[in-house]
C-alpha cells in the first residue's frame, strides 16, 4: 500500500469559507495526498504524525482563488491595443493580430506565461476560452493548475478552424484528447451571440446535453450587442438563448452588463450563473453589471479577470476590490458587495459558478487541497483589524506566499515550483520582438 504524504500547515488564521465571517485561530490544516484530511485545533493536531510541518507565522490560509473567465494566451497581446471601444478593439486590432500570430506554439507560450501570473496571484483554478485549447490543457496539466478549457465555436474562419463543421469536429476531438486529464476539463463555449448563428447554437445545445457538459458564452456585454440583436433577431440575446434552450443551471454567462429586472429574475429562477469581469468592462466602457441586484436575487456570481489584452492583468484580488467599489458607486449603496461577500465570490461562489463546488472553493475534509497563504506582515497591511477587509481592500497579490493545487506545491515563499522564471522572461521577449508594431 502506497503511503500518501501528510503535510501539516500551521498558519495564524484559517478562513474555511463555509460561511462568511468564519475565522479560525490556533488551528492547523492537514493535507494527505491530494486532499484535505482535517482542520483541527493545534493542540489536537500535535498528536497527529505528519511527514512535514510548515510554520506560516502571520499568514492567512484560505481556498485558492477561482478565475471564472479568462483568455490565457492573450497575455502575449498585453497592452497591444488600449483605450478603445470593444468592437473597435476586436475588429481592428485583436482579431487581425490573432489572424497573424495565433498557433499551437503561441497559445502554449502565452498560457504558460499566464499560468505563472495566476499562481503568483493565488489563482488555483481558471476557466479559459481560446483557440488551440489543447495547448492550454497540456500546459496546465504539466504545471499543475486546475481549470476548464473551451470547446470553442465561432462563426468566422480563424487560424484554428475554417468552418462551423471544423469547429465542431475539433471541439469533439479536443474533448476526447483530454478526457483523462486529472486537473483539466472541457466546457462548450460559443464565443458570443453575435458571432454564432441559431443552427450552431442548437447543435451545441444537443452536444452539451448528450455529453453532460456546462456551457459558457460572452453575453449582454455591451449596449451595441443588444441593439444589434434586436435589429437582426427581434429579441435580446438572453431571450434568444432561452428560446434555443441554453439558459439554465448549466450556463455560465460572462459579463452581463446590460440587464433588465425581468432578466435578473429569470437568471435567478433558471439557475444561470454569472462571471463578472469588472475591470475589463470598465476599461472597454462596456457597462456595469448589476452584481448587487443579481446576488440579492440569489444568482451565483464568480469573478473573472478576462484576458490580459483587455484588462491588462490577471490580478483576481484586484478584480475583487474593483467589483466591490463598482457595486457601491453604481448603486449609491456603500453596503453593496461587502468584503466577505466578495471573498466568497473569489472562492466558494467562483467554484460553484464553474460547477466545481463539490471539490474546491472551501476548506473541508475530503475536498481537494487547493489552497493559498497570504502574508499579512507588510507595513502596508498594518494595523490589522479585519481579515476580510484587508484581503479585499488592502492586500496586493504580491503578498501571496504559498500555493498548492491537489496538495502539490506550485509556489513556495514566492518562488515558482513548476515553472522557470528565466525561461518565461525569454518567451515574453521573443514574442514581443515578433509582434511589436512597426
């Protein structure tokens, strides 16, 4: 019988995230193999034999952060086209650049660079939508991150596929290719209502139901999207997807900045989940998602960074701060999205939004040991009265000290364990020289 290594973590505080407000002191967490074995009072844990004990003074231990929407390979396009409206940014800059440069090698290199940023920012799970997704899955599996990659469908030719049929063929092949991966799964993902027609969406609905997979899509991202849909289809995009059988408990809707009260009620009743990307929405002036109203109605909301080409980073702690401030100023209510609620959106609710709540998102025995520690010692974090307040309004991602996924260390005392920083710098320089505008 193989012995599974046990690791005892001794932080100053543990935030299990079962419920908002729960803070444990003088408790230890025990990892056995890939899972959490126990959380125990320190005196009780002293009697437990362990292979390794890590002392984490003045650090807080909490579940790994969950990035519910991103485009990892677009790290290589960071800062390429800024301060532009969404459709100008896409049509005149991003899509032409992708048409020239995107390949398996581009996506592998970009994803690897992005995964280093995820890990250093305390993100242990991602939901990625991009071309050549098998490259993303391979990198994540090798590096040790958890995530979902997209079975992408878009109604325009790209370097990934030249026709709708080819998109479907490649999507199904990708699902088969990675179905035995331990940490990476698949999700059906048409790009957006304005780039995918009804026939393709109906095909996706059939495949989704037959395969038991989830579905995610950019939706109600801008006022222009709504106007164009009304002209072309005579209905708003959400109503169109509802008509096609794609707005239900297996749906993750990304952005949702343009919503009526009736649509908010519908999402709550149907169990639709939301991925909120506040900084990308602000930067592209796409609108403000009514997150306070959605959560008050009972909708599960996670937070995403979007891609670094429109954000321009993968800082999920920063997104949480922006989400809270944006909700307060847009509603005129300083009590909207308080710190504990945002912390839940980054962990517990993010996991639920991706359909992973049974496995990650909280710290409890039997769940996967996806966890992080954050150092609360820096002067910039002093004095400390309220952990959740500091984590959302004060702490920077540079204070993330340690990261584990399935019990495997990916970051130890700010040093990457499964990636080489010098190699990543060289990758970034190489692509910068290729892509740099003349």
